[in-house]
C-alpha cells in the first residue's frame, strides 16, 4: 500500500484549493468549482473565502456572479447546509444530497400541518400542501422575487401558523411560507436570491430556480449522482477516508460504501489510517512555494474533512465552537497555525498558536492587509454559529 505523508496532503490542499499566490483566480466561479462549493451558512464566508483564493476579488465580483450573471447559485446541499456552488455542481448536489433532505423536510412539514388542524386525514393534508405549493410558486413567479413575509401576505394559506419543537422549552411559531420555501429550495424549485441588506445579511429574498436554470435542473438518478459527487470530492479532498466523505456529504455508511464501490478508488496509507485516492490521481504533487492565508469561519477547506489532525494539530479547542464549526483560521504552508478576528474597532487581529518564524508572520500580515482593504470597514459577526475561544479573546 502506497504511503501518502502529510507533506503530500498539504501540497495537494494548497494547489487544489487555490491557496497559493500562483493558483489564485480572477473568477469566483472557478474558486467555487475548485472547492465543489463555498460554505454559505454565514453569508460573509462566501466572500472572504473567495477573496482568499482570488487575485483581486471584490464584493462586486461575487455579487455579479450570484445575481447578475447567475453563474453561481446558493443551494441547500450536504448536511442540510446552504452552500454557493457552480451551475454544473448544483444538479449533482440536489440529487445526491438535497433530495434526501427534501424528503425528510416534506414528512416533517406534513406532520406539523396535521397538528395545526388544516385537515382531518393524511391524504387531505397532502393535497392541501400540494395546492399551497402551487400557490406559492405562482405568487413568487408573479413577484419575481420576495421575502417569506411578503409571500405570506399573498394567500391566507401561506400565513398558516406552525408550531416548532412542540412541547419543548424552546417551542416557537412560524408562518408556513418560511417553512415551505425551505422545502421548495431543497426540492430544487426556488433559490435564495439577493439579501435584504448588505452582503453580510442572512435574510434573503427568494426567486424561482428557473431564473438560474430556465429549463430546470438536469435530472440525475440518485445513485449516479452520489457516485459523481464522491468522484469530484476525492479529486478535491483526496486522499481521505471513507468516514471523511460520509461526514462531509451527510450520507449513511450504506450510501458512502455504494458510491465508492462504483469508483474503485485506490487504498493508500495515511500514517496508519486507510485513505482513498482515485486510480488516475496517484502522481506526486509538486511542492508549492511558501504561502499564507486568512480563511473565514466555516471555510470549505477546513470543513472538508472530519479527521483534521494532519492540518489542525492540537489547536481545535481554541478554533472550533461547541457545535463543531470552525472560526477564522490562520494558515501557513498547509496547516492551521492560529486564528484571527476583528477587535472592537474593526481591525484584524491575528494570533499565532505556535512559533512559526518571521517569514510566516510577515506573510500573514500581508494577507491581513489584503483582507482589510476588501472589507472596507465592514464588521463581521458570527450569525449561525457560536464564537470560538480565540475570537472571544481577540475581540476584547
């Protein structure tokens, strides 16, 4: 069994994830495709993650790709998480990941509707939901784009009140329009469009998916899509373990085993752990020049594997929140060496968690200055994750 050491893995990460100076791109679509998708739970992660891999990226470049050229699309994919991805990836993600999420969401919504009393039996509830979906899609098409609140005002059925987490201490209420849009997004009918506020806002207007795909999504058979997604993931994140793929995709062990069986990957030795590589991807990677990067919270690179020791070391407790979400990280030559945050005045503050030498410190400072220019005074704040230990320390 061929051994792949951490030096080789870090070289692959650097070059394939466009983190070295000479692999940066001018096109955010190329960046998204290089990572399969940009993590979008926190909207700012899309922009900061893209800029780290672009030569001269600006807010306008990413917005143009998302909302004018519509060459990028915001999409619910792996692990019921929102990503920004290229148009060639979206149909694969929908069939391989979103389709399963959508089935769960539909069952849950039908249960909540039955509890709300819209009808007396399951068949009637399902018919009621089907009619209401058609109403919502027709209203959205007429408006062009709309918020969930705006859509709820178009028909009384869309204002039906749902009880969330019924019987729990954190029980809450939500109008059907909001929950229905989530389902329609997972099923590939609607898309999160422009945010209501600035590029850091997580409150979106919704639009028909046909604004991005006039003929609708290309239909993939689920198992074929799973195999294709596994192939693309191994190309970007390999060598890696089957557990890494299962975690990243949000699949079951059965799904993961089935997808990999179709690929027949080569087993390699990752310092005592069995890793996988595509059979045509065994060539040694050229060693990149020294490089530094400031990556945002929830960046797609550190969130690409479940097992991260080979680039994270012992820094996890300081850089991850309690739910397993990584905060802003400092990188030097393929490994995480610290973190960064903005202080009370909005200035980027970097903290090294180990001695990296003056070359690394200078390179990180250059990247911090580059990011400062792109932020233009905008303050970033955690929205859908907890603050990390290091962020709390640096922000004071």
